[in-house]
C-alpha cells in the first residue's frame, strides 16, 4: 500500500528526493498537490486533499531541509 495524504513526512522525504533544488517556501499548493499525486509511492484519492494537508506536507518538507 502506498502513501496516503496523512503521511506528510514520508511524502516530504520523497519530494525532497524528487525535487532537491526546490525551496518549499516558494511552492504554491496547486503545484505541490500535482507533485504529490505524481509520486510513485502515492496511493490516495486526490479528492481527500485540502489546504491543511498540503500545509502539513510543506511544513514537513521545510523541517527536513533545515
């Protein structure tokens, strides 16, 4: 089973690996959502995503790069 929207840390780690040059502070939520959905290990319904979910992923990403 792949990652769900609630797996913010795992998703952030995959995003860091996939987009190492990206500053997560400059990333807009619509683009972040597309990138998460495109991850190989992601397996959840895109309709279950909201601003809070994306914010949690972005915060985990910021935390991991710092």
